[in-house]
C-alpha cells in the first residue's frame, strides 16, 4: 500500500460504551478502555484504504517498510518519516509525539515505555527500559493509610501520590541517539502542527472523557482542556492543545534537558507536590537522576523460534516465555477446541503464579530469570497440564536460583491504559514499543499539555504478607513491575513477527495467544490480532463477549472452570516478516491502522 500525504480532517464512527470500573486489587479487574468498532476520521487515500483493509479482515501488505500504530494520525506521522528514508527509531519519535496528543489517556510525555530494537546490520536485539521510577522520598507504606491498610485504588491514583518520574521523553531521545538518522527537531513537526491547528477528537477519546468526568475535573488544567466552556470534548470536534505544542517545541529545540533539569521538571514537581488532598513526594533531584537503562533481552524458545521480550522490571518477556514453554510439549489443535484453551489457560495461570511471587525490579530484588525459563523447570511444570480438567489450585513453583526465594505473593493493581507501536523500516530494522501512563488519564494531573502517570500504583500496596516481604513493594528509586510485553519473534537469526498490546496484566495472555495464533494455527496478521480473547490469569476464565469465544463457555465450565463473559479490549499491533514481504494487522477493537509501502 502506497503511503500518500497528510490527513484530511472529517467524520466520525460508532463506539461501544466504556466498560465500568470496579476496583479489585488482586485480579486486576478494572478495564476502563472502551472498544472502538472502527477507527479513523475520513482521511487521506492511504488511511482510508488501510481502514477498508482492516474492516474487511484482511492483512495489510508492503515490501519496503510498515508501521502498525494505535491511531490514524500517529500512524500517518510515522509513515511520513519512513517514506522519506527514516529509521524505525525516527518514526517512533514522531508516532509517540502524536499519540500523546490524540490519545492522551493512554500514553505520552508524562509516562513510560519499554522498547525492543532489532538491528539488521548486526542481528542484535537491544532492549531499553524507560519505566517510571519512584521518588527517593517514597517509602513502602506510600499507599497505606495511618493504620497500615491498603488505600482504595482511586484514592491512591488521583493526585500527586501516584506519579513516578516519567521515562518516555528520555527513551525517545536515547533510541534516536542510537538508531535515528533524521533531524531530531524535525520529528516533532507533525505533532506540533496538529497541536496548534487542531485534530479531530475521536469517539473513543470523547467517550472516555465523559466517563471519567468527575476525576478529570479535579485538576484545573485538565478540566480546562478536556471540558472547554464547561462541556466534555465531543467526537468530531476540532481541538487544539497549544500548551502541548510549547512543550514539544522545548524538546525539539533543546532535547530532553528542559524535561529533566529545566522548566518542565519544575512545573511537574510543583503540580505533584501541591496536588490538593493527595500530594506526592517527587523532587527535582528525582528528575535529574533519571536514566534509561539497557537491559538484557529475555528470549525463550518456542517451536523452532526465539520469542524475545523485556526482562525485569517488566514481567512481560518472562511470563510470555513461560506460558509458551509450558505449552510446547502439547499439540494445541485449533482455536475452536476447548482442549486448546484448557492448556493455554492453565499454562497462563502457572506463569502468573510465578510472576506474582518472583518478578520485580531486578536492580532491587534478585529475580531468577534463568530459572523461571529453564527448560527442565518448565517441563516439570508442564506435566501439571497433562489431565483433561482445569487445575484445581495453582501456586508458584521453585525455580533454581542462587539467592533466597522467600517472597510473598504480590497484590499490585495493574490497569489497562496503554498503547503499542510496531515498525519495520526499509533497512530491515524492527522496533516494538509498548508505552503507557497506566490507568486511563493516569493521575488526572496535567502539566504542559500532557497528563502525568499514576505508575506508582503498579507497586504492591502491601509491603509484606505475614511478615514475608513482597518483591514488588515500594522502595525509593525503584521501578514498578509491569506487564508490558513488546515482543520480537526470531527464526534463523532474523525477525518473523513484531508485536505487542495494551491491556494491563492481560497484555501477557494477549501476546502469548497471538504468538500461538501465528506459529501453531498459521493465521495471517489480521486474523491473529482479531482472534477472540479467552484469558485466564487467576483461575476464572474470561471469554470475550459477543464473539465466537462464547461457544466455548459450556465446554470450559464442564472442565471445571468458572467462566465469565465480558469485554476484553486489547490493542494488538502485529507485523509479520516473510519471504514475500511484510504483512500487518491492527486490532479491530480499537482505532489503529497499518500503513506500508
């Protein structure tokens, strides 16, 4: 598909209602992201073609480069960079800058991200950790009341208490420094223009603003932006964000210095520390000390492939790898078979048990990465799946490790408001990046035209259980555990799939299932991302309501599962690399598209 020019602003589309939010700390039940039936706003020829291809359920095709991203404006900005010979790192900067404007509830300058990079020239995979950090003044009881009881979720989220030092701007600059080829300043041009001239508000954004009106309106800057003239943003309206343009111009002109040691850092700290009723403890020193960290990629074998992802502080790479490793001894049949989902569901449960016990920021807590992915350990755990019924109980295993593993199970809340970008450039480089501000609209605090994260609520609110420490407890300078799972699947030393998704802790089963769909069930890219969701993390099986997954409810109940029908709103973005070129898919549940040339 040939990429053509700039967006033409117009029309709207229908969306389903936003899912209600009910805080359930252990089982991560909140899912405030709404489902978009069709994304886009009567756009240019290339974007209209991409939407038509997606609606038809067909994969996009290209020969030179491809991008799959969560909003047509953002995909178009990245495509412009790629079409002019930019690298995937260049395109990512342009995409993220636009996402922060048109999809502010999901990611932006006030959040964090994890990035995987495959370098075609060397065959190496590098991972960058741009996760938010806890302030140096943070203590293990940050999210407890005076009696030591965990706070209610939104009592912790809204305001300054939940805000960590953002990592996304630093990650953008570091990726560009390493792998970019275009002018840094020029990569912000499209986002600045849209901020100043206006963008069309998507139905999804409008629905979510209306659904979260009370919390968003608490901060004067957020209230003025999301409720102009006292009324919530409406779908199809032209909306401007001059404050965001000012922030972007500062980054374009001076790099991230203003963000971490200048005027933007000062403004964020002032907003956080003076938040009414829920002030935080961030300081300018916390910003000055922030660093992007290069981490070792976590790669797990699966049916002749290497599935590579992020290591700690993300649990994504390990838990996806474990899930697939537990499934490898078994024939998964087809997606219509309940037996296939029994295996997938209980493999996920076993992996989540290990995740809850062992995975946290490895700069603070020893994590048995090798032991959790050891093939002998996984074979031993996989033997538990040999029956015909649901496992009655699941607990963490005992992987081999040279440190004490006396840790209690985690209780962190982790909610789905995130975005994902998959890119393959004309040089053969591949980028997979998942980016977030945590809960929809984050802390609900706005500075400089962007929202601040509530990422610290990804820590466990409890620090100990029965006197035993929890690995993912709050500590000064620590990075909270994440489930973000940007993934590159390798075969023969080269990438064959580039993927990831938003979705809170459901990211892990979304990504693992998509890998199975491609490798085991030989689905094309659009089929794989559109496959109905069946998710089991903690015992109960969630089946995607209104899809063919409902037909499996009876058989799964007969196997011993509690089954729940509900919305399961992922945002998968997948590019497959094959001998016949590039094919891509964008999740039909949201407004993202695939562009390529």
